[in-house]
C-alpha cells in the first residue's frame, strides 16, 4: 500500500516533523499524527502478528475500535496493547510490534497458521486435558503462555493518576454534531453541564468525513469553530477533551479517563491520567456509531481497512493510505468515501456493492460514472490474496463470473451500528432494527437520552425535531439548524454478513473476530457442537472477548448465528457489553491509593523508639507492631524471642501495647449495657476493679476478649484485641441503636488517644516504684485486677494491674503525646533491673505458657467459651447477653465439640508445629479420623521443650491421655494431652 | 455505585455505608424462655427475596447511625430510607415503582439486554 500526503489542515501541519522509532528503525511523522497515521505515511502496513495463528496484521481502523494494530510503547514503561490508531506520536517515541519472534517479518509463531485446522473452537479445552494434571501446570500452561497473548507486561511502571469527582445536572457524552447541538441548547442555562469527548478536537464527523457540506449556510469547519467558542464561553458548561467514558453505572454514575499527555511523553512524577467520577442527573449519549466489517476469505490481510476509517485518515490526517483503493460495501455509508477520494483528485480502483443497481444511490451512480470508476453491482468479494499484504481480490459479479482485481488497498463497509455499549451498561434495552440491520437503543432504564446516530438515527432529516423533542423536559430554547449534505442519501443497507470462499479448504479463513483470531468456521463448529446460545458461543469461541470487545464484528457474528439457526436476530439476542468500554489501566483505577497510600500504616506513639532499637515489625491489621527486638544483626528470631521471654520470667520486660483497642462507655445505663454485651456480670464488680471479659456473637461463638475497667456504674473502659477494635465498637453501636435504644449509653473509640505500656516480670514492682515514686504499688494498696488514676509530671495516667504473661504486671495508659517521654523514663530507670523490651512473638509465647488464648489464633469463630474451658466467665444469673441462648443450642452442648487442651511431646526432644493434626493412631492409615489441630506452638525456654495449645474433639475428657501429631512427612509424633496451663497453675506469681 | 439517602445526613455515595442485612428481625426477649427453633431462626435465617426487601444500613463513614430502607433487589433501587423508630412502610405502596431492567426473555440465552 503506497500512501500519499494530501493538503495539511488544522490538525496536521506538514512543517512540524517528528521522529519516532518503530521496531528500532527511525521514521518521521508530523505533529498530530497517531502511530497508525505515521506508520501509514511511511508505507508500513504490517504492524503486528495475530493472537493465535500469528498471521500478519495491519491497521484496520482509525479509532478506538481497532482490533489489530496494538503496539508496545517502549518509551512509556513498555506499556503494552496500546491502540496505534489513537495514541499520538511525539519526538523520540519508541514503539515495538507485538506477538512476534524473532521479528515481525519473520515470525516463528506463524507456523501456527499451518497447523490452524487443529486450532479450532474449543481446541484448548479439548487438547490439554491429560494424561496427568501436572502436565497442565508444568508443560501446557507455560507453552501456551509463551505462544499466545499480545504485548508483554510493562516494566517498572511508575504512572501516576488522580481522581476527580463531578456532580452535575447533565453530562453530554460525545462532541459530534449532536453533542454540540445539545450543549448549545444549554448555553447560559441554569444547568451544570459536562461535555465529554474522547478526541482532542470536538466535531465528530465534521472533522472525520466530507459528509456535511454546510451548516446554517456556513462552511462546517467555520460553524464548528463558532459553536465551540460559544460553548466555551458559557459559564455553566465544562468541556473535558481527550476523555473517554468507559463505564456507565447505576444512578447515572459515570467513569471517564482523561489522557493528560496527548502527543507528548508523560513526565515522570506528574499525573499521567485522570479518572473522572461523574454523578449526573441526566446523561445524553451522543457517542455516535461504529462501522462494521465483512467476512470473506483472508479479510484480515494488511491493506484492508474500514471505509470510514480511510476517509478519516484523509480528512483528519491529510493522508490517503492508498492512491487507488477498492471499495466493497453493502450500504450507503461508504458513499462519502467515494466523494472524498474524487474531491482529493484520487479515484477508487473499483467500487463493488452487494446491492443491485436500483438500490444504489443515484448521485453515487453519477459520481462513479462521471469518473469512470469500474462498478460491480450485485457483486461480492470472494477473497483477498497476497503475501503479508493485499495484492489482489477475487470478485464474483452479478453474472456469477469471477474477476481478479489487482490492488494494494481494500476499503470495507458492512454497515453501521449505534455505539450502544454505554447504553447497555446503563441497563437500557436494545431492539433489533430489521431495516437498518442493527441493534438500536430502545427503553432507557435510567435518565438517559440518546441523540443522533447513537440513538440509531442514521439520517439528518429529523435532527432539529429529535433534539427539541428529547430535550423538552429541560425547557431550553429550541434549535433550528440548517444542514446540507454532500452525499444526499438516506441510509440504506442490504443484508450481507459473510461471503463463502471460492474453494473449500481447511486453511481458508474468514475472520469474524480479528483480535482473538476467531473464524466464521469456529462459529459453525460451536453451533454444531451445541453451543448455540450466544453467551455460550462467545465463551467457547472467544468471539468478541478481546480488548476491543468485537466493536467492528460482534453484530456480524449475531447475523451469522441467526442465519445458521434460522432465527431472528432479536431471538438470538446479544451478549452483554460490560464496562470498561475500552481497556483502562490499573494505575488509573488506583489513583493516589497506591504505594504508601494503598493501605495506610498505623504506628504507635513509640514507633520511632522501636526503629532505633532494633525492632523487627509485624503487621497486625494496619498496625506495625514490634515482633521482636534484635540486639545485634546476627541474632536470629528464635534466639531473640527466647531471650526476651526468659528475661520477662527472670527480670522484667516492657511491651508496647498501644495498638490494643480501647473503648470508653458512658451513660446512665452503661452497667446494664455492658452486662448485655459481654458474657461476664459487672453488677457486683467494685469501682476501680477490672475483669477479663468475653464477647460472643449471637451464635454463641467467641468474637473478642479484653479487660473491662469499671470506673463507676455509669462509666467503663474496655480494651479489645488489636484487630477487633473497629468491629467491637461497631457491634456495641449497633446493639445500642437497634436492640436496646431505650438504654442511655454512649461509646467512643479512644484507641489512638492513649498509649499503653505492658510491664511484667518479677522485678516490675521495683521498676514501677522508681518510675512513679509517688504511687504505692504494694499488694495491699494496689491488688491484682485493680486500676488507679494518677498524675505524673502533670500528665494524667491510669495504671491497671493486670498481666498477659503470668508474671506480676502493670499496664500504663498515657495520653499519646506524653507517651514517648514516659517510655524513655521507664527504660532508663529499668536498666538496673534488667528491663528489656519484648515483642509480640515473646508475648504470644508467654501467654501460651499460661494457657491464655488469642482470639483468632486459638479460636476460629466456631469455639464457645465452654469449649475454651472458660465457663466461669459466663454470668449465668444474667437474663440475657449477646449469644447467651446459643450456649444451650443442641450444637453447642454436644460433648464431642472441639475443646481447648494443652499438648506436649511425649518425648521432650520432639518438635511440634502449628497446624499439625492430632490423631489417635501411630500409623497413618487413610481415612484418618482427625480429632483437631494445634493452634499455637512454641519452644519454652522455661520448660525446656516444645509445648502447644490445640482444639480437639472431646478434648476436655481426653486430658491425661496420649495421642499423635501427624507430621508433614506422613509420620507421627507421640504427644501427651494435658491441661492448657504449663506455668504457675496456681497464679502465685500473678498476685505476688 | 448507589446513592443512599441517610435519614440524618442526606444523600451520600454508597461507599460511605455498610449493609446490615434484613431489617425488622426482632431479637427474642432474653428474659423469657426461647425455643430452639425460634432462636435458631433469629440467629441463622434471613429472607433473600428478588424484589422489594426491608434492609438495614449503617452510615459507617458518616454519622454511624443505623437506619432502614426498602430496596428492590432486582434493580438495586432504594425506594425509601427511614429511621429505626419510624413505622415500616407498606410494600404495596411501591408496586408501581418496581422495574426490572429487562424482564427475562424465554429466548436469548439468559441475556437481559434485548427487549422481548
Ligand atoms: Zn448519616
């Protein structure tokens, strides 16, 4: 195909040259060129290899509907699958073709084309089944992955996008004639209007074709300039250009993506694209139509393109891709291409129309006659032939004779479809138009208005009345626009979906989906095999499942299927068009919610101290908690945890417990409320005392635990697990509002307002005395499970005597801002007593030695307090609390429920692991009855061996017996089932 | 994304809210004897109709208030929202408002985009 530059225009200036690289070779284009127009200018027609058969492919369209010309933009983090027909070039742009190896001209994968008779519909489903399931993972999948697909994933992607929200009365999608007229109606009205167009310039077919000769007696381009100026001057209308609406959600919620660097290289660190989230009262769809192709043998050869696309290259890019294209059409839409060619001093090599001479528009006839264009009416193209490009076509004329025509370009038109994607996304209904042979919007489901060709009005006769009628509800001024056409024709089309090949051959291919390499033969085969429902057929053949969603071909597939099944197209139905309209990068969806903002980290007020003191962190929900502290770089986690826990047992340790959830509950009826929320009874509890409490779900299962401090009957402070804080507060609020609205009670989270230090170990009292000299920490003055308010250096603090380690311990609650200072003070006074920080892992080990559970580790939402052996925590005299009734359900009183027990290896040197199953037999003979599993397991420096907590069936009555833990190597380890307490069973150290 | 009309704050985006399942499910009075079946139904059984449905929502990232609504589960349309202490609206009042996007054609392979 030899292209020719026409006159330059306002979009392309021939004096502004731009250089770019395609597959490593330098070429020149002009400012305003897309990759496709620039490649065509350089007579490059082969731009990629197809998905499955690796067939040579060229540029098929001039817009977003492009199925073939997908390229990799090396100069933009190697962005793959970019449509060459919309991406603008810039100086220094580097582009590569896709899906070829070693080169585009000599592609090894094209051997697939030879084997193509076996790659038919369902090939993968049928072939890669056996002989062993490992074959899929190790052989088939890697092979298929290498061979198939389009571009390669981008590298080191650093794109930045942002999100902008809009709240408007009216959104007009599409800035063509109808969009502009609609916008014009709203100039200086009281409506907030958003006008969105995908292109850089508004105008639609005024820019893309020579269809219109004048508007209001003005040159179309002059009218356009004036109208855009008027709209821009109107204060109530905002125009978004380079913005594609991809999604039409419920309640008129639209998603649109704006390219911020059209025609220039995105600047690193700057926002590349903006995702617009639009909420609108009404949506006016003026997004036009899409031309479809036709199926015949080798309809995928480079050099074949849609006729309206050819015209768009001429009008917008000042470029005729070929000097003498052949035109093949079944409708009147390609008339204007003939007009444009002749106007530019060019001439079609031949005009072939499947319609009869009487149906062809008279003025087209005149034009063709006057210019001696060979005309074939009642004729069809049987096939196109050539090596990597179109060289000749075979035409069957009205007499049935075959004519060979040499050509370098073929323009196709199979009719036009309203672009109904957005309309169907909005859940509007479509209806098949038997005359125009396309689906058209019928009933909208939302406040959606369609205008122009988007509504199926392919002629301009009713332009004014249609807009005036549909915009009546807005009471805006009426339009009276006078429009003259160059090709004065009513849209006319004759049914033609496919031309069968001249010679039947296994290798003959008529494509129905260019991007996914689906042939019309695949459609036939799918129907023969019973996949005759359109949604099944789509998935079985992958028809219209590419990134283009079959924009130029899906209606043709419906037509072929309806003929094969001898059904009306309406009965065949259509597959559902799903958002997004065109691929949308993940970076745009993520917006600023990425990198450090993806899942914000929560840090305790002591975080910086941890950083300086060798803390290795663990994620607990969003919190960063010290997991353990390394005293030097060589210390292993095991060694650190052993050292930390030993130190707590022998001296004293300090844990940053600031992440624990803290909820303050206040109000006249706070006591009654707490009695209803937790299993425990708080009625007889003394003021200033604290209690370990459980919260259940209504199903009776343990949901959270914590310590409740009773300040008075009207004032409590509850702690929750780190991960459960939000859920517990939510649960309290829900019940206070929905079940017990009569109770006067209020609750609020104070988690971040207070830091918490847990100090425990035999030397803790000495440290506390030194750190807070004005407080009496004696057992009599400050007994176990009590708390006191104090002031320390002007800071109000609360100290609770409680312990999660089994040692003497205190928890100090300090307003967050004052916490680091007090933490430092405790560190310095504690030094002489051997005080050392410990992390969550040592804390877990220490609490497990005492048999204290962790909700979510030792419980899993199917464990009741009774299963845990915590029946003493249930306020049995209470009439009601969350989940009370469930504790006597037939399921919860079963004897063989899984219950919490302790496990130690019978041979003390044996190791145990979390997740091991507990079984009764030494030998593993399947099926193995499983009793339960180990939920927590550690090596205890105090005991000198491994120990574990487990939940096993009927566990409580098995205490004292022996069992086995299954190992990953199909063996077993003998274990003793014991009480889940391994240390200081009498709690002497706790209350010392 | 839906717009939900919080009875306290006004219309807001759905992302500010959390769904709380069926509304008007009464928690049995704990001070009285409750049968296994009655309690079991309260804990485990919820209606799941296609069509009009009383539903609870909470304005999680807003006023944190719970409220009720009537939602058409076939269209997602929320027909009315009301405070917890307000009387529940009669579903018959909404019959005329119910729309199904497409009906369910006998032919057309379960796609609902084509008018029958
Ligand atoms: Zn609210």
